[in-house]
């Protein structure tokens, strides 16, 4: 019994079994290793930390400038 049928047109289709997916899954899993997963996670965490600090810095700068305009004095 085929797992999936891909229709070339409305009347015909080609059955795809487990053997057809085996080569695709083997190729995909051979590219993934612990090193690549750790590298991707480290990049994502590093980018997230950078974005959080940038967001905090922009908010701090905006608050400092607005307070300086309101009071006429620049304080940090």
C-alpha cells in the first residue's frame, strides 16, 4: 500500500513508497550532527542576546534624550 500518491494530472498518479523516502531521509540526516545543532543554537542565542541589549540601549537612549529635552539638563 503506497504512503502517498503524487498526481501528474487528474487521471494518473505515481505511488511513492518507503524506499523512495529512504534516500531523502538519509541525505538529510547525514548533514545534521551534534556540532551543527550546537552551532546553530549558539548563533541563535548570541543573536537574541545582541538584540535584547540593542533594544535596551535604544530605550535607554530615548528615555535619556526625552528627559534632557523636558528638563533642559543632560544626565546619565
